């Protein structure tokens, strides 16, 4: 039996587009003489459809897509993820399901059992878990259908669920396991995923074909990396990252095993490609082509400019240099050099006269007060306004350039440098931004060396440096990582050797700045804990604040 | 037996403050000779604690609070909601529990069974459901402990759950039911709640004491309205809305019944009081006193100004009038009159020179383009900047004044009039804003009549009216309600008699403006479906867009 797996970039709610992609893949699979083709989880609707699932009309469009797709299931079986209505009145209205389509009809529907409801996942919000498990018989083989999380409850020290669907099915003697996934990228995910698939293969002694979603949906990036693992535990094949791909395998060959083909997993390559994918799909799926961003001469906007140029092409990126009286001469020079390296359009719009007109209007109200946060923020907000005016006038999306470290401690201006439709590096710590810049420069100097080596500064008052008000980024990022990603207590972090006062100040900054992050653009997620939908904190919370 | 119920305004993560409140209530209950006092759901930590629950340290602080509270359980039993660790390795790490404290110790812990995971609720994200149910014996009585949703699975046409915890307990012969709730306000909730409690009492034949949280936590307002329902089905007592209250009842009297005391439930009174509570607690819990807002002369900012003055006192509200060349003379006059009626400070800061300085800076870039959205938005953003500068300088929180109708269709400027730390009327449709204004004026004219009667206009270009680009608000709001609150399909709404093109245009506007709402301040929730944490939509979604 020949099995095709199709790792495609679906678009949430784009039923027509998703169907078209699947029909093309079915044709490809037929050309590859496949007996069966498997798509990813919720392929008809894209993942995650979120509260669209609460619209009956939306679910019916998914059902219609299944009916259309079933028509292509002749001479080939099609396995595809889609929501299905719960016929029983009690419980949630839907199941998250794997459809088995054969001879133009729905032959079987296997519901998903384990419904991730943590981090970015809300599946129990919509779906009722499976209570029945049945292998599907097809051309003399028995197939176990599993959906994403269904295979993730083994090999963990702290299993989230009390049930294991493959344990229920293994007694029926399946010949292989299909897993339909929509498993989001993080820079450790590809390795974790392989271990989990291998743990399943080791436990059940049959090969697994694991099909993942690829491409980005707003902040969530799917890296693909679909897998075929042989009973010998080896990765028989791993599909490319961040690319669509349809490949067909002879089941007997996979069972024989002995082959091994894994993709390289370099952290910076993965983050770089994830961010490029995130930008490209955000624009593509919203129907936009061109980006705009402010180029300060600092490293954050430099890195975002390079990513944007790689995602959209330098012709589609407009860079705006907006110096104030506090900007150093080298900042403008460095920014200009970067723009030239990229071959992107850049404009110079000084903000001093705008800033002065604000200060004139505010003079009677600011009388006898000292220069402070209000004045610093006015500069940042003047820049935000200029960028948004250009964005509105010419129809480009403003990219936000805040990094994770500053977003964490609130070192950014709401409605100023926090403006933007998409936060590109809001899940990349400052120390990682430096790594990424060096990575980008590895073949040739794209980012001028001076941008990487000079001390970071917001340049909102004379001779300002980030380290005036923050610890060195190496320490800051380490403390933040243990608090945000690892959710450790202040005491735990202090015991790692950090100064108590510093730790308490940092964690307090994180918590009192929740109100800023609440109003931030979606953040492309590359870590296991990004700001945004995967981290839900109360604004009025008093804990550690 | 005398039973006290304590409806208190807790603060998320403020363990010390919450404990102090509870100890004071225990004292009050002792003075009222109560044998038992019951607090609301998750009272130790405040509701909803959200991802703070993922911090082990946070949960341990809750456990410590329980230990401290238990010390006061002498001569009185204390029933209190708090998270508790799941001792079993499988499943979620926590239970949402009702503690029964007696003689200085934890006597029993009943876990919550039904974990709401819809709208603003994420309980299955954190909690494992109960699998055991046991009545508690105390002073010769048997008590059934239930937590919020546990009593909500009866009397529904479409039950969300497949289990009913009281059905499991009724065989043990409880004398009464305690329900610990954190049930958020909407303007229909008080009536719905009474029906549900009555349905339980009718089914199980025993009285119920229902204890709700009161006060606001960011966008979620809890109205209190705790209930005592007698076996005869009558509301023996209903506690006040939006106020703390501790009351004690003789169980025998409640069982005898015959008494009936319900609070009035006028929609506008409820919405008004909910919004005042929402503002007051947002400021109070964040440690702020003073608000600032822009007063345009329109009805939205007028209504928010009145609410702010009532929540914080007129001395703590600063109103800023920021006319442009497009503002009508009456706008400034109307705004000034309102400020004077309220007795609040107001400032006049014309924006023309600021707007001109932006246009000067942009002239080379905007060359040969027509006046449009970019120019309109620049005015709105100049105002946003001025308000934020004053907010930063003087430490007041900017209140957002956008209404639900405009937020729905994206008729607002990101980083302009969408600025603000809290959206006060973002869940109030424009037609309801008019109702609310008339309600505020019912005893004396607070809002100048002209503000209510003139046609709504953004005044961002000459002679602009809202109806230039939108249908009449009566129609718009009706269409929006059916789409947002009722989640009906375009076809359903068209069949109600609305023009197909109009319906499709409105629903498209709602969907393509998700990116704006993503960056909006938290919206005080007064309906059953507010923008924000209770409505989670994809930004790149293609459905109806």
C-alpha cells in the first residue's frame, strides 16, 4: 500500500482555497500512485479556527467542503481533519475529527480524544472528547486514526490526561498509525515531536505517519516537519520545515525501515525561517503586499527590516528614519547603510518640529514640570503617528519591532514604538536578537556591524542607555526566561544566584505592564511561552506587583 | 442553624487583602451568631486568576491563606473557594474547590465538577473535574457543597455537560445546598441566575444558599445578587447588586419560606451601576485615583464622563476638549456645558497646529494624494497623543470612549480614539448609549440635551455624519446583535428582512476589523457576548471577509 502525506498551508475559514489545495494534492498523490492520502488536523477550516466554530454556518461550510472532497476519493482514500457536529444533545456541540473518505463517501469518522486546553490551545472550549475508538479497514490493512494531541500522552512524566486513545485501539491490531496534526512551531518543537512519535512507535510496534500543518495563522507558525517513523524507531523521512510538501511512501518499505532522513535543527535557522514565514503569511492571508517600519539605527528594527525584506521582497518594504534631537548621528548613518544593503526604499522624516508642536500645545499644562516619561513617550508616539499615517495612505502594514525583553518589562511606549499590525520579534529575547543578527550576517554583512556592537539605547533623552534602567540583557533575559517560560517563583530565581531586589523589581515590572501587552499586536510565537493568546494574565492582578 | 453568606469584592492575587476581608466577615457573622459562613468561588485568589494558576508559588500562597483562615474557624464553620493541588499525577494539576473549615482545620474539600470553558471562562485550562461527591455533616445537618457551574446543568435545553453533581449527592439526603459562585454580570444574568437556582431547589426539594463574588476584575464585573431560595421556590432573599454584604439566616426560617425579597432589575440601572463599578474597581485595584478623557461634544464621551465622575468623583476626572478645524462650534460648547454640569476640570487644547506640523512633515510623501483616512486618523491620533501625554505626566488613566457599534465595524482609529487603559462602553451598542444618556438625565439634565439629539458625527472632515458611511444605528445594532450575541449566519439575518448587501457589508466590516479590536483596551462586559477575552477570533480568518 502506498501512503501519501500532504503538509499544506491552509487558511482559516478559506474553505474554497483549502479545498482547492487539497484537490491538487490528491491529484499529485494519484500521480504518485498513492492508495491513500492524509491531510492535517482541521484541514478544511484551518487551525486554529477559534470562535468561528461557534457559528453553525461556519461548521456547515466545513461539512460542505468534506462532501466536495469526498467526490475526489475514487481510486484513493482521503483522510482529512474537520469539525463534526455532536449528534447527542449533552456535551459540547462539536467533535474535532479525522474523516476517512472512500469511494465518494464518508466511510468513518474518528473523534479526537485528548483536547489540548493550555497555552495557545482552547480545544475543550469547542469540542467533546471521543469515547469510541475503531481502526479503519482499507485494502486489507487496519489503520489507527489519531488527531494531534491523541499521541502526546505517553512518555511524559506528568501526563495531562487520564486516558490514552492508542491504548484503546492497539488491541484491534492496526498495521500503522496516522496522526493528523496542527502542532505549532517553537524552536524546540521539532525535536520534541520526533521523540513523541518514536515513543509511540516503540510502544505500539507499528509505523506512524505524522502529518502536520505548515505556514502561519496570525501569531501561530506551523513548521510542518511531518514524519514517517519506522517500527525500528528510525525517522524514515522528515518533511521540510515551513514548506508545503506531498510525499508518498510504500508501506512495506517503511515497515522494513533501516532508512533515516532527518532535517537539521539549528535554533537560529529555525527562528529565522519561522519569522519569515510568519510575516509572509500574515500579509498574504490578509491580502497585503507591503510593509512599513521605523528604522532607528538600533538592532531590533534592523533585524525586523531584514526579515521583512526576506519575507516580502525588498521592493515591498518601506523603511522610515525619524531622528529627533536626541538621536545620535551614527543612528541615522547606520540605518541608512542598512536600507542600502537591503535595497529597500527609505525616507527620512525628522520629528523635532512635530514634537515641538506637541510641547507648545502642552506648555500651559506641563508648566513647571520636569522632562520625563511624558516627553520621552511623545517622541515615540510622534513616530508611531507618522508611520501609521504612511501606512493608512499607502496601504502597507506597520511592523512592530519590540523584542521580548522590552515587552516583558514594559520598556516600550504604548501607541508609540508598540504600534504595528504584527509583532515580529516580540517572542525573541534581546540576547537572541543579537544572535539572530549575527546569524543573518554569517555570509555577508547585511546588518552594519556598528548596529550590532554599539550599546542599546532608546535615544529618547541625552546619552540614554538601556542599562541605565535595566540590568545587562544576559541577566535580564535569564531571569525573564525562568519566570515566563519556566513559571518559577521569585524564590527559585533568587536561589539561582540573582540579587533579590533585582529579581523582585523585574518580576514586578513584568506584572505591572500587563496592561501594555494587552494592547499589543499579535506576537509571532517561536518559544514555548510567547506573549499573547498563550499567556493569559489578569491586568488588575496583585501577585508580585 | 444560622447560615451567613458573604458577598465580597476580592482582588486577584491580593492574598493579604482577601484574607483580611474574609476575617472581618467572619467577625461580622459571629456577631450575627452564625454557625457557618460561606464565601464565594476562589475567594482566596480572586476570580478569574487566569494563568497565575500555573505558578506553583501562587497556588501555595492560596494554601497558606486557607491555613490562616482556618484559624478563625472556631465556634463557626467556614466554607470558602480556593484552588487545591491534584495529588494524582495524571490530569490537570489543580482542582477548583470548596473548602469546609471547622475547628481550626480543613474538614473536607469538595472539587468542582462542571468547568466552564466558553466565553470568558477557561476553567478546563487549569482544573481537573471532580469524580467524588460527599455531603458534609455539621451540627446535625448535611450540606451539599457545589461550586458555581455545578448547579447550571439542569433546566437547559442544550446541556453542556454529561454529568450533574447534585444528582450524585441528592441520595445522601442533604438538608441544604451551598453554592460558591463567581458568576459574571450581564444585564440578563440576575434573572437567569434566579431561574437556575429555583430549578435546582424545585428538583432537589431543599433550600439553596447561593454566594456570588461582587466587584470588578479588569473587564469582568460581578454583580453579587447572592440568593437564598426556600423549598417553596420563592426568593427568600437577594443581596444587593455591586455591593459587599454579609447576611445571616436561620435555616428553619428559610425552610419554612413564605417570604419573598427580590431586587429590581431595570436594564439601564444595571448597566449604569455595572459600568460605575467597573471603572471604580479598575482604578482602585490598580492603585490609581484619577481619570482623563477626551470630550468631543458627542454622546459617547459624554456618557463616559458622567460614569467616570460617578465612579471616581468629579474632582478626579479631567476632561480635555481638543477641537480641530472640522469641529463644529456647538461641539465645544456642548462639551464645556457638560464639564460644568459635572463640576470636573476641563482643558481646551486645539489640535490644528499639531495636525499641521504632521502634514508639513508628510507633505513630500503625501504629495498629489487626496484628503482621506490618513488625514482623518492623524487628527484622532493627535488627540490620543495629547491625552496620553497628560496621562503620563499626571498619572491618570485614559478612559476609552468607543461604543460597541463602532468597535464592531472598526469605525475608530487605532492609536487615536481607540487609546485608553479601559474601554468603558465598548460593550454598549450606540442605541443603548442613547438610552443610557436619557437614563442619566432622568432626574436632572446632566448631559446637555443637544448632545443627545444632534446627529452623531466623528467630525474628522467637513459636515461628516456617521450615517454617511453606516446605516441608521437602529438597523446596525440589530444586525450586529444577531451576529455577535446570537452568532447567526448572514442568511438568517437577511431572512429577518435586512438588505443582503448591507448585511454582508456589515459582517465583513466586523471580521476585517478584528486586528483593531485585538489591540483594544479591556472592555467592561455588560452583555452576554462582549469583545475581548470572551470572543476569540482569528485575525487572518477569511470567513465572511
